[in-house]
C-alpha cells in the first residue's frame, strides 16, 4: 500500500513509498503457487540439494571421491589431486564459472537466482517446512497476529526444531567436503566429534538457520552483490520476467466474461502475493526480482480463467515488448485484437556483450584444460648442504644435497633420480641409490651425494651448474628437474 506522500513537493517530483508486506512483523508470507516454472524450480532445487548432500558419499578407489583436505593441503577430485601449487587451476575454474554466469545473464537475466542459487533452494526448503507446520500463507499471517497461546508455542517450537535439524544436517553436509563424510555425521549426532570439527559444523548450521529461516529475501535484497550489478549485463534483448504494460493497462477488476475497455490485467494482486521478494513486477524491471517465474505461473492461471491470452507476465525482452513504430496509436484506439497481434522489434541472437563473455569463458576453459594437462605430478626441491660446500676424498670431490620429493598422485610410484651436467669432461656420479619408492601424497627427504674426479678440465672451475631430475620409472616422460651447483676446491 502506498504511504502518504509529502505535500511539500509538486506531484511530478513525489516518490511513493511502497510497503510490500502486510504482516505486523514485517515478514513476507509468500502464497503457494503451482505451474510450469514452479515445477522446474522445484525439480532444480531438489536436484541441487540432493547433489550437495550425496557428492561426499561417492567413493573412488576406496576413498572419498571429492575431498578438500585442508590439513594435508590436498584437494581430491576423483583421480585428480590438486596441491597448493596447482591452485591456478581452481582460479581458472572459478573465473570460467563467473563468465558462464555472465553469459547466461545476458540472455536470461537472473535465472540463476531463481532456479539454482543455494540461498533460494534452502529458503524454499525452510518455507516448505514452515508451510507443513503452520499452514498456508493466510494461516501463517493469522498466526503472526494471534496472541501467545499453547497452540502457537507448539507450532513455533516444532517449526524451529525442524529448521535446526535441517540446518545441522546442512552444516554436516558442507563440512563433509573437508573431512570424511561417513564418520562426520556419526560423530556429530553422537556428540563425539572433535572440538574444532564441532565448532565449524555448528557455525555453518547457525549460518544456514539464520539465512534460510530468518533473513530469506533480505539476503537477495540487501546482501547479495549479484543483485546490485547484474543489470549492467542486461540489454534490450535480455529475457527477464516482464509485464506487458501495453496489453495490461489500464488495469482493473472485473467479472469473468464481462465486456470492458480495461486492459487484460484484472488487478488480482497474485503476482505480488507469490513473489518471494515481495515486489510488484508491474512496476517494471527491479533489481529485487530473482526471475523465479512464480508471478508468470500465477498470472497465466488468471488469464486462463478469464479466457485471455497467456503471458501477460512472461520471460521476455524489452525489444519483444516494444511495438514497431508503424502501428503506434493512442491507447484508446488499440483494440484487444490489436494488442494481441502487435509485432515487436526482432530480438538479436548474438550481441557484442554476449560474444565478449563467451570468448572470456572459452579462454578460461582452455587455460584450465592446458594448466591441468601440464601440471607436474612430481614435486622436487633441491637443498644443498650449507655446512660444507665440498669434501675432498683423495682425487675426488664430493657435494651433498637434500632432495625433497613429493608424490602428487594417488598411487605409490617408483622414481629414478638422475643428474645432468652442462660441462663436458666432468663425469658426475651419484654414489647414493638412485631409486626411491614413495606412497601417494607422501613427501620424503632423501640425502644424496655427488662425486666427480678432479682433472685439468675442472681445475679452473670453482663451481658448475648441474640439474637433478626425478622421473617416474613406469612413465619416464613424467619427470621434473631443478638446477643446483656443484662446488670445487679453489685453486
């Protein structure tokens, strides 16, 4: 309802204030709605929640397939193990996801928010629990206004208890990606988990309880940064939930089959009642709209009851709603048949903005694939013995090194240690065993000693550059190397 406007300003400068909630608590009680888009939304949200909870329970080669082991600094994705040195791959993946979202936004607006956003999915789940306990939107609004009673306390305690359980399970589901999920649920619900495990699970449970149970649309209206800048990616061809004002105005109530000069909008207010953010889509494009399509389903059902054409509110573009100049006429001269038949400006399939996002998405995907294909499966760090540069053993000179070798694969591997010298005539010999066996993900410190015989070719040198390499015995092409120095006695 519109608040009283200030009388100090002329009518052309007055800004009406709209209160979208009629509840004394300020809470939006969303009307239940069914239809094509709500079925899609229901299935997509259910799939998202199911995948979220089930992924940690998938096993691969005897262990959890997806595990982000922060303590061991290993991220497992089926047969791929990512280490801190490989985090550029995750950077490319996140950037590709961002540009993919931007590309979709150019064509379909905030469809991500309405159908796949976790905040939307969990809010819908909590609202479903609320409806099962307290009833439909009328019953919930009545309960808010009702004085405190045993029935009200019972319903509220039941609702919040179920919310708490759902939030706790969500906290376990989230932490199941960072520690073995099968043991985590048992430890939490038997109160036998470690201190920090319990702290993190309850932290995410509390966050879920507040976000999905209490804040709801406030996250979309005030906290989500995407709602603030998503309109920058829109253009005249972006398909968003829009109201066809040329066809719907002037709006007004009427009886079915009643002859009227009004537009198709019967002003039933259902588009506002079913909106999870409480806006009126008839006021035009608003950043609060999450493109969930609830108002589309509600309006189409009303249009069907009155025998009008569907899609008074629909997923459409600005150009599709804009009539061609050739048929523009005063509103009073446009008949209903004309409204239904007005051609619109053709919608472009590809724009420079979409092409730019698609190009960036392709580049990020290529970089991710290249980085993933070229990542090293062996980590080598060569540390010289800093206490003694060299040792003279008869006619030989020896240098000692410490090799830190890490097996970055998920299988035990036999490695071969080799030496490359860049100076001919200097025959370096590795007097330590050149074969090592390393378990999956293990790092060992392996001391090695190099020996070389002094000769005329080496008498003029104080040091020379050498290169250690580590190669997989089964796959010699899988190797990594690092340079170091071999020191000689000063002459």
